[in-house]
C-alpha cells in the first residue's frame, strides 16, 4: 500500500479538480492510501506532525484525551512557545516531563524542518489550472517535491502543466504530464486501467476546509475536444482529438450509488454541438433523470456518510462530513428534538470535532437516525443541466435547439467570442427563445484581436435581444490572456487594440457587478442600469474608459455627492485643445499617474490629471476622515488655479458601510 498525496494549489476556483478526483479513484482501486489537500501548505505539515504526536502522547499517557487539546498542540508545534505548552500538560500527570519532551521534539522537528529528512509520501500529484496562477503553482511544487520519497514519483498535470510544459520543467526540475490520462499504463507501467474513464471520487472534497461554490452536481463529459482550432483557445492542445461520444451512463450510476444522487448535471464539454451523436447525448441525459420539469429530493446524506464509513471508504472525509451534517441538523432543530439530539451528541463526545471518532459516530447514528430522517430537508428542487464550457452558436440548428429544449437546460451558454459571428449568434438566441429557453448566458472574449467598441456592441446586442425576445442573457466578459510565454504567467497582457487604462476601466466596472453584465428587461430601471454602467452609446463608453478609476467604481459618490465627475467631463471635453487632449490621452492610456511631473511639462495637462491621483478605495460618508478628505479634495478638484501636483495624494482607504451596487443607481 502506497501513501498518495493529491495537491491543488491554494488559489480560488469554482470547480473541484476533476483530474485528481479520478486519480483518487484509481489509487483506491489499487488499495493505496490517499490524501487530498488544498490550503496553507504549512498546515499540511502541522497536521502530519500533530497526528504523529497524538499517537506518541497516547502511548505516554492513555488516560488523557489529547485530541481535546488539538488546538494548543498544533500551536505549540508551530511556535514552540511556552505559553501554549502550559495549556497542554496536566500537572497531575505523572508523565509531565515525557509529555513536554515529546511536544518539544515535534516542535523542533517542524521549526528546523527535520521532517524533510524522512519523507512520508510514496507519490505526490499536483494539479494545475490557469497559466496566470504560475507563481502560486510553482511555489506549491517547490514546497511539496521535498515531501516525496523518490523525486521520480512527483507528478504534475493539468492546464498550466500542459501549456507551459517546458517552462515548468525548467523552473521545478519535474517533467510535467501533458494532456489527458487517456491511455493505460501512463502512471504505472503494465496497469491496464484508463484513468480518464474512471468515475470521480467525491469523498476527497470533504477532506479539506475549502468549499467549492458548485455543489450537488454530477461533473462529467459527453464529448471530448473541439472540432475548431481557435487561436485564443487551449482546447486543441489539451484535448487534441475530438471524441463525439464518451461513455458516461455507467460512471453516472456508480457515482449515484456511492455518493448519492446529485441535483444538477454540469457538463464540461468544449463543443458538444459538433457531435453527430447529439440526439443520443440528449436521450442519455434524460435517462439520467434530467427531463424537462424534473425535480430532485436530496437523499439522506448522513445515511450515505455512515454507509461509506462502514465500508472504510475514506474515513477522514466521512468523519468530517458526518460531523458537519450532525451539526447542521442540530442548528436546524428546535425545542425538545433539539435537546434530545444534543444530548445524544454530547453522550458520544460529538459536540467538538476534536473528540469526534469514527466509532462514536457509528454508535450515535443508531440513536439519531430517526430524528435526522424526520427533520431533514425533503423539499423538491428543480434540476438543471449546464453545458458549462459554452455551446458553439455556429453549430446551432432548429433541430439541435429543439433537442436542447427537451432537457432542463439553465442557463444555455452561448459563446460570442468576436463580432464576426454576430449573425449566427443572434440566430441561435432567437431559436432558443422560439423553443422556450429563457435563461441564457454567454462568454464575451475581449483583449484579443477585438477593439473596445466590439465589446460594447456585443453587450448592446444582448440588451436588445433581451428586450425583443423577452429573455434573460447574463454576459460574462472574459479577458484574453496568452497561452504561452512570459505573458501567460500573469494577467497584465494588453491586446493590440487595447491599453492599460481601458482594460482597467472594464475591470473596474465588472468588479462592481461581480463580473456579470445583467440582462435587460422591459422595465426602465434594468435597461438604464446597463447604460449607466457602460454608457448610452459608443461616445459615452469611450468617455467611461478614459474616466478616473475611482469615479467609475464609486459613480454615485463622485457624480452626486462630490460633483467631481461633472468637473472632469467639462475639462476632458473643453479645457484642453486638440493637441493637448491627444497628449493627455496617451498619458491616461498608460495608466501610471505616479510621476506626472516627469511625464509632461504642460501645466494645463498637469492640472487636468489631478483627477487621476485620487486613488480608489472604500468610502464611508459618515466617517469623520471622509468629511475631512472631502474638504481637502474639494479644494484640489474645484480649484481653477494651476497647482503644484508634486504632493502626495492618498485618497480614501476608509471603511465601507454600503454595498457597491447602489453606487450606480
């Protein structure tokens, strides 16, 4: 039996690591011990040393429940401070000195990194995601590669590893795996299991504190790859061969049996409409229980967790899950049932996680199961299907849209990557409306070969379609980042028709809306919201792109409360002559206002650029500092005289007491 460690770097992401979930299934099939970790890597070491320390402390003095002191034991291992050891060692214990010696050994082990001398893991896998997560990914690999017994048993895979293969090898000394694990023997020679065909191990998600936003869903594929070779897309590299149908139904049944039924179906296909098997795919989705109008009643999750504890399928995960489910129910209950439920948990020492054991969970279950079943949520919920990676409007036909309308698809995601597919895109949306698909979403690529006006026009098309067809389209502008080279490693790339200020302005707008451009309805408020955000026409849109960032984000404050926006607009349009305006625009487009004195000698331009030295921050109108700064900046902005702009401006790093959305309304 091998000790296997699965690592996802500690970046924020919406979906769980499907590749690692398949690898977990693979190694459990081989009888290996598997651990998944995502978080602060120092905590990985602390947890490892704590578990070893706990075993040793129990051998020294088994009369003490050392797990009740987990918090202080971990803290002492991490810091070695005497104040923590005083809260661990009981003076009445006759083994005080042995306990202190044990704790000190583990603390020294951690602080002097002696654990590196005896690596625990037989194999480590690190998954990778977006290339702009380069820094945290490389740091993660450097940290964990010292924890594996044999460096040859260090595996790196995923998106970044496939796209920046050579760079990652040069940086870390570990040769990454490129592409899919879709052939036998890739990880273990002679093994005939194809890992990419395996069902996901959902249990590993309960081993970590991080919660993925997408819950209760089947994650799978019906197809693989894409028939197109778009220059901005990584799919032809990651999945070079288009597979028009993937066997899914059997894996679906395995997951359902092991982990319980899931509410939604999230399909990760990159171009499902290109498949000649699409009618078959729709029928299979229906067989899975995702018919139009289908509802879902959540199964008894505690029953499933206990069942898997009895099967010894990932005890760590199911102890965590059982504990969480019990306490969620305790919070839900009221009156006498709540007291009875609490008493049972207390009797089996399940009130605190530190004292929770698998054995006591199994014993307590016999007493709580009827209460749990009676009071758990059995309300039916609608089921939805989501082709999450988007569908290709150029493949949409009347027949294909009719088929999609037979399943509870919500939202229908249609890509609108460039203005050149306007005709096909509008046709696809019209067909969706024809067949009663009212909730749509789309990805709108920008910062590639497009121009800023292309972004505005595509968003405006969606507004017009919403109004004309009485549907909802949620738009998600997606900034292009190169797939290769140094520019792929961060988010600073600027397309040839864009500039730093325009990019920053779009991001400022999207930060306020959480990245979403909301649909328009026939109410005046909804349509005016879009135009307030992006402008009533292209002229206003470009005016917004040149507007100071603070004025964009805190629109209401600078327009209504301070009146600075009107002053800026007047000066932008009237103060400068044509030559001065061109010079000012070039400075603004560079989006660096830290050394204005060195950028221009023109006093009129310097005077105008004072607006850009107000830094974006949080505002509290009731804060005394806000009122003081308002007075200061009233003098700065409203002063018509040329002033010395070499002084330091540090506007508004103050507390916020309002939500951001109302600032535009």
